C-alpha cells in the first residue's frame, strides 16, 4: 500500500477520479494545503455489507404448540395472592 500526496486544489478538481483510483489501487491519499498535510483519504478495509432487516430474525422464534397458553403457571408468579 502506497501513500500519495496531492494538493487541495488538485483534489477539488479531480475528486471523483482520485476516489476511483484509491478504490482500485487500495492506496492512501494525503491531501495537503500550502504543503502541510490536512486530511487523509484511505479505502475501507472491507466494504460493509448491511444486512437487510427483512428476515434478520428468521429462525429466532421458538415454536409453541399452544401460543395462547401462559408461559408458566400463575402460582409461579404469585398471581393468586
């Protein structure tokens, strides 16, 4: 992985091309202003893949034979006091 420096004016003029180049070469770009480094542009280590929330809980629900039945006896909750 190489590091390359580019001035802020050049970065402004060629921003999209530089981003595409970084994505392809996986190099780091240091952006300078008046010769001093002010920012760094680097590729992500691995593009994040967000899981769809649709189906995210698939398989996590327990099957009940009688879903309307109480989970435990009322006596266990001391509900009859």
